[in-house]
C-alpha cells in the first residue's frame, strides 16, 4: 500500500459511515484516490482535480469525476462539504 494511502486511511478510519464524497487535489491518474476508497471499503463519490489532461483521462477511466483546474488560479467546480486528499509531497 502506498504511504499516502496508508496515512489517509489511518486518518479516516472510524469515520467511514460519514464519508459519501471525496475529492483529491492533484489527482493524477486517480490511483491513490481509488486505493483509499477501496481500502476503506466505502461507497463514496470520487472527485478529482488536475491540470494535466492525460492524467484526468486516466482518472476518468477509474470512474472518478474530474475537472481540469490550475489550483493556483481557479475556483473549484464542487460545493462545500467535500473532504479532500492532497496529493502534494
């Protein structure tokens, strides 16, 4: 299991019942977000934001709802109340 997945699962463990939506900023190919959702065994809607079109297409192929956005200069296309996973190092 990826170290980021382990850390995120540890943080969210015990709160699975309250998680219905998850957004990852810098989603890349969506592998981290998908692994977190699977590890927690939750039925959450997955959302991802990235600037790279190729990454977004890969994430989209994993069933993640995606939006192209430069996080330095954009308004996220999602409403309030979304827990997030930051994929920055």
